[in-house]
């Protein structure tokens, strides 16, 4: 069950997650109908037959099959086996606080949370701000503390504003992890770990890949635009800051272009308006999911393939389709699903271990996706937020190295 409530400018998504529950709205169509109680209560004999192994050594693949058949998670498995995934534990409730809750990036986060909850029997709320308003995110975090959440993940988009609520949460015994966005290098915040990309490094990686790509060669003196949703926000500004010196060192003229915190037409129109006045631009680099979707659509509509290079961020459907067609030169995968799932997993392990398993930094990678390696991303999956369908995807027969 996914329920959404909007309270003034705050956007809250509350999830109580079980396999087989139907998502409301546009996300509902790929989710199977709820399985009956009769189907759920498999006998032990049927469990052993499905597992294909002795009861003391259940195979991981068989476990996945049982969970898929029953439409449930760890608690159902525990009823049918001597081997529960975890010891009995409270129904922990976690909160993820994000700055652009309607941005395409959030879809994979919610699906990761749904899968995590199905496995552990926990719940989580997805809260924050629609428009990167720091005070709304701080307020959401304070609410989570007052409600005695068992853990908080927060995108630290400001170097100062979150210091007090982080300390307040820790003093109340609530673990806090930064995810997707962290404070700037050298800035002190007492969050316990950071899960996500190093945004400065990621920006530099994108610029280097753009310079190396021959689809639209870049030369000294060319104009490059850095398209950014919220100039100055620590969640996206470091991506620009990482890319700019790389382009400038190669002799490019770099301009920062602000768009809109409202996804869709406002972002598209801002890009279109800027391009109309700067048709000499040779490369446009967007640094967030919403702008990337808009840029991908703009490049496709204007048929700029081969004339202007362009780079997206994240792996939403418009972006990946544009990379495959050549309308976008490239994009970068920051693994939103992993950021959401890993944040919740680390908060869970901290709780169930009585603080022995402490959160640790996790780098979600710098994978550049271009026309040569885009094929796996064209499959619509939960893991990239392009589908809600539960399915296993075959891994490649060899791994590039």
C-alpha cells in the first residue's frame, strides 16, 4: 500500500510494504494483485518440495522462489522454516528525507524501500520538500525525531542547517545517515555515514567522458553549458564544480544555467529559452534527474543529434532512450535504488544489532553510460525506477574489467 498526502509545500509518502500489495495511481499497473491467505499458507511439505533441498540447507534461489510465491517477506518465510532471515524484532520505522520529492530520482528510492520492507517487515516514510526548501526538510526531520523514528536518512543539501537536528536525533538514540547529498569537504556534520556518489568526483568524471566522446567533438573555445536545477545546493552544485575546471582546462567556455525546481514543462522551457539565445553551444551537461529528462526530450525534439553534445544524470526512461538514439551523448548512473536500499539496510542493522553494526560510507559508483553500453539499461526495471514489476534479470555472462 502506498499512500500519498500533500501538506502545503511538504510532500510525504508513507509506505507499509509487502509483496503483493497494490500501489495507487500510475505505479499500480505493474504490481500483481494481492495473493489470498490460502495461497500464503504453504505447508511445510510444499516448502521442502519448492526448496529442493533439505530443511537445514535452504538454497538462496529457493528462498527467493518461496517469497515470490507467497507474496511476503521474512515473516512468512519464518512461519514455514526453521531458518528465519533475522531474529524476531520490532516493526522498525525509518524516515528518508529528500529535497526534490517529485523528481524522477525518487521513484527507484521508493521501490527500494518497498523491497526492503517486504524483506524485513519494517515501514518507512519518504518526506521532505518538493522545491529544495531547506527549512521544510529540517522540519520533516524534526517531525521524525518527535515521532521516535528508528532511523533517519537525509540528503544534506546545506552545510549548516542540518547540524542541530542531526545532533538532536543522535542524542535521542536515532541513527542518522546522509544519502545522495553530503556536506562539503571539510565541513563537520555528525551524521554517521554517507551513502552515494562523491558529487565533485562524479562531475569531473562526466566532463572527462564528454571530452573523450567523439560523437560531437569538443574543441578549444567551444561553449559548454552546465544545466542545474538549484544553483548552490550541495546536492547538485558540486557536480557542476567538478566538471567546470575539467572543461576549462581543455579550453572551453563554461556557463552555468539554472532551470526550475518544478519538473516537466518549466525545466524544458528554461532549457529551450536558453538554447534559443545560445545556439553556438556545443555541449550541455545536466546534473539532476528532472533536468536530464527535460534535456533528453529537448535534444530529441530539436533533432540536435550530431550538432550538440549533451549529457544526462541518472537513468530515467527519457534519458536512457535518448542515449540509445544518440540524442544524448551519455549519462551517469548514481544507483538510486542502491542508495535507498543500503541506507535502510544500514539503519536496520544498527537497530537489530544494538549498535554493534555501525553505518559505514558507501560509494554508489561513477558508471558512465553511452551508446556502447546502454543496452542493459533499456530493460524496464524496478532497479532503475522505470517499472514497478517484480522480476529477476539475467546477469551478463562476462564482466568487463
